[in-house]
């Protein structure tokens, strides 16, 4: 049985006992299946962030992130979801000053809390991090995007489609459509 990559769709499938109908047999899915899938997708993404860190592709801390931006080696910015909006805006400002219009091509991830980033990176109080180019970074971005899409509501998808976005399932699409967090305009 296949369902759409969506928290709401999995929840509806469990509520309507769609698994029993699909398998033509008694198949009981746990009521918390949607939450379990969310947790597993989140854990998978954070494990790949830890792998990228072990590969030396992650820098953490506002000053180190700014230095990586100045060096031009940033693939993505990772901001703690519970961090200050002002701090995130400062990193984006540095990014725009360095890259100009190409700053919009740098992915931004803000779906993990500071505590989750602390555990994944093995250091305390992580609010700002940057990913350098590498296979492990790309793997993390793919998993973070999958988690974001899973959590995204049907209404969000409809707005994105009407807005003319050409969403892609592949990280690194040439049209710059990868959006792991809301990108600030301007």
C-alpha cells in the first residue's frame, strides 16, 4: 500500500482503516502511526547531520558560520527553530552581502530545535550552523526536505502550486526550488 508523503494522509489512512482495505485482510495500524513516522524521519535527518559533522562538513556558531559564508563554502544554513529571529536575519544578511542574488540558492533549514542540534552535533547551545559542500551534507538536506514535505499540510502544497513553485523531490534542482524553511523575501 502506498500513501502520499504527508502526516495528514497517514493519519487519515489509519482513521479510515485503509490498510485493511488495501491488504484485503485485518491490518491494524497503531493510532499514533503518523507521529511515529514523523519521529523516524526526524531521527533519520538528525543522524545524517551528525554524519556530516563527523565528515567535517558542519561549522557551528555565529562567527564560524559568518566566516564560512565569507569563504564562500556554504551549501546551507541551519538555524535552530527556537533561536532568535534576529540572529537568523543577521546570518542571511551576511549571506546576501557575500552572494547577492545567489544567496537565494543557499538552502535554509529551521525545523530542528537547539536541543536537537546540540545532540546531533555533539556540542552545547547550537543555534547557527552551516553546511559545507559534500555528499553527507547533500544526504542531510535530502532527508530534511523529506521531513519538511511530510509535515507540510495539503493547504501549504496548494498555495505552493498556485504560487508557481515547481517543487522537486530532488535536492540540488537547478531551478532553486528546494525550500527547507521559509526563505525571507527581498
